[in-house]
């Protein structure tokens, strides 16, 4: 199943994230790809806002942020990861099944990903315009 959205602002991208969050359940793993500044963290802010009712921040310098809510949300930002091997030192597998896992820069850990992964790809179409593609499953 695929979904495609066009966003014309950061606020719209966040709202799409909020709407997307309504479909999520404990155990879901969502991977985000898109170039720097495309809106991955903005989309995630919408998810965290909806599920945890708190503002999300980018975990770029700490690798992971944990948010408590109806369902715990674990937000990984792998931008600073040098190679796939580094993910093994984070203990990220301990989070599987305990809540919802959101992973920015998912392409950095391809071989570790489950088949039931939900992929969110965000493309820059213009200054504030984005194309958001959501695909369920790696196949």
C-alpha cells in the first residue's frame, strides 16, 4: 500500500505526520529518508505531538530521544552514523516491540531492517513544497 501527499509548508508536513500517527501501533518501525532539510524531523514532530502530546526535537547529537505517551515513541537520528556497524553499539534492538520506533536516515542501516518496515520518503519540490511518499513493507 502506498500513500502520497503534497505539503506546501512545514506546518502542513507536521499535520500530515499527526494524521499518519493515528494509524500507528505499538511495534511499528518507521524509516525516514530524504535529503537534509527535507522535513523528516518536521513530520516526526507531528507523530510525537499526536501520540505523546509533547514537542519533539531532533536527536542529531544524542542519537535517540524517548517520548512517553499512550504508546512510547523512540526517535533515532542516524545522520552522524559513520557505518552500519555503529548501530550495533546503540542497543537499538532493545527498543523493538516496546513502542513505536522512528528512524531518520534509514538508508544507513538497510541490512538491519525488518520486512514489515514502514518507509516514509520526503522529496523537496520547492522552497516549502514537499512530496511525502509512504510505503508499507520493504518489498
